[in-house]
C-alpha cells in the first residue's frame, strides 16, 4: 500500500490549470523525483499535498485512507513534512527554536528548553544530521540551514518528506551531502518526493521519475530505463540541445584589459587579489570557481558597482577603472547580474519599464528628461518577440513572470543594448533546460557578432560548453588558465577547490560529478 | 543649586513620567514583534484616558476607570487589527486614522457628555501604595529619605509597569507565545507552515498593545493628572514608539528607554524655576524631552534593525 497517493488532482488558478488530473503514488522507503520545467506545476501539486493550497478536484490518500488536507498543521499531523525552496526559517532565532516552532515541548505555555534541545540532539544523532542546536540561523551556511529544515520536518514526525528544489541553492559539495542524507532517511523508513528540474540529479538519486509538463504528468520512468536526453525530451516536449555547437574562435581586437586588479569585499577583506586578463572581440572567456572566491567582487568592480583598490580596467582603450555604473553602460558594458531579483529587475515595475532601465535617459526613449512611452512600448514589444518572453503584455509587472521569463527580460535588455562587452554572471541560475538553451544561444550569438563576453559561472558544464578560454579563480586569484580544448570537468574541479597550489583534495575533485545544471 | 535639582523627587518623577511611555512602548514592542506597526498608540492612550476618566466621573471608582480604559484600548485596537490583519491595509494609514479618530471622538464626546471642550472636572485618583513617613535621622535617615522618596512613593500603575516589563520580557523568551511572537514579525510564512495561525497571533498582539496603551492612558488621567484634557497625551504615543526602537524591541529595553525619556521630562520640570536665573523661555525647557528623543533616535543608537516583516501584511498561499 502506498504511503501517499494522489488521484486525478486538479488545481485551477484564474486563467491557468496548474495541475490537470495528476495521479501519483509514493511507496514506503521510495524516492520519487518529480521532474519538470519551471512552471510545470510541481510546486503547486506539493503545496496541495502540504495543505497550503486546496485542490479543486481529485483525491489524496495517506496510508490508503482518503483525506482532505485543510492546513499545514493537518498535513503535519498526517506525517507529511515539506522543505520549501525558500526556507521557512526565522533568521534571528536559534536552530532549536526554529525546529520546535509550533510544537514546543513544555507545560502551561512555558517552553522546556532542555527537553527541546535533547529531542533535537536525539533526532540529529539518529539520522546523522549534525548541527549546533544553539547556533542562530543567520550564522549558518545555506547547506546547514537546509539541514535544519529537514530536522524540523523530522521533529514534526514526518514519514513523507517533500523536498522542493532542494539543490537550487546548494554548492556541488552540499548537493552530494544532501543526496547522502536523503538515502539515509529512506534507510530509516521515510519516503521522499524530490522536486527538481535538474536531469542528472534525478538520475543520481531517484528510484522512480515522474515527469510533469504544463500541469500534467507526461511520463513515468526508472533511471535505468532512460538517459538524460530522453528525460529532457519528455520534460520539454521537444528535442533539447544540451551542448550548442559553435564556430572556432576568431579573436578580434582586445576589448577588455584588466591589469593587477585588487578589490575588497563588503567586510573590507581582500576579495580580488592582483588579477590580470584580457578578453577580445568574438571570444567568450569564462571565470570558473566555487562561489565566494572573489567572482562577485570582480564583476562589481568591472561594471562600476564597486571601487577597486588598485589596478586598472580598460575597455577598448578607455580607462573605466573608476567609472560609475552609468558611464560604464554608456561606454558599452552590459551586465547580466547573478541575482536577477536584487540587481536585474525592479520586480514591481512592468516589463516595458524593466526593458528600458539604464537606457531610459537616452534617445529615443527620452529627451531632456521626459520619457516617450510610445518609443518604449514599441521597443518592449519588439524585445518580447525577439527574445521569446512568454507574457500576454508588456504592461505586466515583472514579479508575475516565471524565473525563466524574468531572466529573458534581463538578457533582452542587456544584449539588446548592443554592448561592446557582455558580463554574464551566472546567467542561467535557477533556469530549466529549455530556458538554459535559449540563454546559451543568445550568448553565443553575441560572440558570433564579434562582441566580447565574460562569463562567470559556478556550473562547470556551462563553462565547458560556452567558453573559448577558461580562467579558474580561487581565493581571489586566477590560479589556472585553460583553452577550451584542454579543459575537462575533473581538472577544472581540481583547481577550483585549491588543487595545484595546495595538496590534492580528493573530495574536491569529486565535486565535478554534480557540478552541472545540464549533464551531457 | 545642584542640591535643589538632584533630589529624591527628581528620580521619583522620572519613574512616574516613564510609566505611561513604558506601558505604551511595551505595547508597541509586542505589536511590532508580531509584524504589525502600531503608530496608533497615541490615539489608543487618548481613548483609554478619556473613557477611564468618564467612568470615574460616573461611578467615582478609579479602579473601575482603569478597567474601562484598558477595555477601551482593546476595543479601538481591534479596529487596527481588522484593518491591518484581515483587510491588509497599510498599517501606517490605519494607525494615523485611529489617531485622528481618537482626537475627534474624545473632543466630540466632551461636548456631548459634559457640554464643553477642553478639560473635565477633577476625578479621584489612585493613591500611592505605601505611605511611609520619615524614619530615623542622620545618615540612615537620609538613606531612608532617598529610598522612600524614589521607590516607595508611587501609585499602583507605576509598579505595575515594572512588573509588566519584566513579565512580558520573560514571557517573550520562555513561552510558546513569546517564541511564536518573535517568529511572526520575522518570517510569518514560517509560522504558517509550522501550522500556527498568523492572523490569530497578530490579533492577540494588537489587542495586547491596545490594552497596554489603554493602561498608559489610565495612568496619565487617573493616576497622574486627575482630569482628562483634550490632546493631553501630547505625542507620548510617538515617544513610546521611539522608546521601543531604542529598547531594541524588547520589553525591558523599552522600559529603560522610557526611563531615559521620563528623566528628561522630570529634569525639564525641575529646571523650570531656574529660568529667571538663566533667562530662557519656558518653551525651551518643555522642548528637552523631545530633543532627547530626536538625538537618541538619530545618533546614539545607530542603526536599529527591527523585525524583518514589520508592516507587511501577510497573505496566505
């Protein structure tokens, strides 16, 4: 008897059928991966199971009993736990306080903190999820925060655990640890639903794969019966090119020339340490590295958001070392920022406004400080068509779009400006295979038209498939340079984790196995 | 001259003046911790003071007046709860509306019930809890004079405020209510997904702040002044909000911050007689507590960080 069974669950939002007669079973001690593009309805389905949304039709059975899940509390009582994509953790509170929230031990309203701490220690011992129970959430790394979320579900008595895009925020190292945790949970008798859009993850961790597209289940397979190409086709509904072919590099004049650049971080520590490199027209140079090795600060210095300590940045002979963001745009630097919500978009502005940002002062969009809505609208309509942004209108606000479409807006604005240099920082973060393919094509088109591209990515597969030259950044320095032909994932991973300079770190080299968003 | 200023009753006055601020500030702390801004404290105090006074005028019982003041505070804060929790309106707008409503309503009822604007007839007030006289002489007599003067000369609500500060502070860090309250203002969705109602938690917090605001009003009218006067809260509700921030959104912190503002107020009164000596207008002295507030908020505390989601209506799903 399955621990959880969905029969023909249907959920309709105004104008969209988010779940269309979805049926699904989860057996005891099974890991089912729910695979689908962004917007395919995976999270909606699980929010229905967790009682955050109520289904319009269909049935949910827990241990064979039909249930009507009215609230999260009810779902928790039924033994269903969920780790949300955006963590449900209160940052200033401690690990223990977060875990017991809603089910505090004690009597007469007074919390028995010792009992709570003991219970938390007991659970973390039993499942091998080590954590400091008195640490504040804000002090913990993302991977550990996720561990707290899992502990919270276990504390609440979960037998079915739903993980919603659990790897989206993790480093490759943390992804591996998570997989190990998931397997040990299953050994302890739990059943897991694993929501993701990353192909190689489902191949690595799932017992069974349920593929969703446009709100409906389109297929169900076991990892042994398929491969990533087949899964991608099922998921997107057409053939997907996981690695785009490109012409050999034709290097033009030097566009970007960085010499001895040093930049400090927010905490006033040295983040970029004497970095020098060039990018020429028609070339894609990729900076590979584990997150937090100075890439963010390098990019910010480059696009005028952070003042370098020393060194120089030259763009086609113009010194832009101390240029403001505005003059750096005017001189021809475009920037796809790593965080589209924080820096890429104004979420409460509509698409037309977002598409004109940065150029809004310039002709033909404005003269003498007065904007021309007609010009802006017609530009926006054109960009929406050219860049395949799925929206009914350019008047929609940016926050109402899916992540993939939001990123297309940023890409459309930055590439549409026709820059000399495109700085693309993690341009496909959080996107599904279809959208990744699109963004990659746009970046390669820039290269083909003779522009310089600097790509900063944590995804090795992306670096390998796009770059002509690869610079490995580690602790603020460029520790190694490869041409595209020389590089492979294993060697890159080795240098990214401090290999070469220090002794060989076997664990580090391993991380290449999970380092990509789209396996090939 | 200094010995004329630094006397037991300067510090006693500081405690007294701090009391309405502290009660309202703790109300503000509880409310903001739940994620609801309560800029309406000023109006809640006024409403509490008015209905408290009216009750004493009608019944002659100060304690009944205190009770009605608290209930009136709860009732008017329910309006704020409906607006900010259920209807998800802008909380500053709702709070401002309540402040204006309180001014208008109390003025209107003055006319309607008493036939004149301004000030009500005097009412019997709550008397000091203890009534110790002078004891001993010499050094020990002096020590007793200070202890008795500063700490043992007060009316009930002055002591109540101290117990409320300590009690709510303890509860905030040791009870289920406190843990959930602290989580509510930071990440309401986390509370919701843990199976606890956000709306209920916020309602309780807003009503509690209404009760404390009403109690602050009762202290002002039924303990301190002995009348109700239109608009006599004089911005204390806003100073209380400042005390809440200065106190870093904790009850004891709010109390101590209120004590600072109360001391400034007491000092200002003490300094009034000396204006002949230094030739300054009385307004200059009246300004002191407000200047202290501005200086403290702008400079001394630096950047205070409140609950992350304060002022943001919570939408389910």
